[in-house]
């Protein structure tokens, strides 16, 4: 894994990032890594991979799942 150095961060930005990290019960470094992963679209890639894995697991169980579009529509119309 590579290191990244960011210089001249405005004080108010740093304070906001630290507050966000505390609110999420993470270190500043963990919080920054998550922000960078989101910006790079890596969390979306991981989410899609997880969804694919779950979908495959459900298929191997022999269960059939229908399209929930009609159910959602009816629920919204109530």
C-alpha cells in the first residue's frame, strides 16, 4: 500500500475531518481512507461484488425470487 502526503490543509477542513472521524468512531487515517475509496468509486465496486456474491449464493440454494418492482409500486401507492 502506498502513502500519500497532503500539504497545506486549511485548519477548518482538518477540524471538520477530525470531527467526522470521531462521529464515525474511526481514526483520522481510517476516515480519510474511506473518503478516498468513495471518491475513487472503490466502495461501489465492492458493493457490486458483494451483491453478485449474494445473488450467486441464493441461486445455488435453488430458491426462486421474483421481481419486486410491482410490490414496491403498490406499497408506494398506499
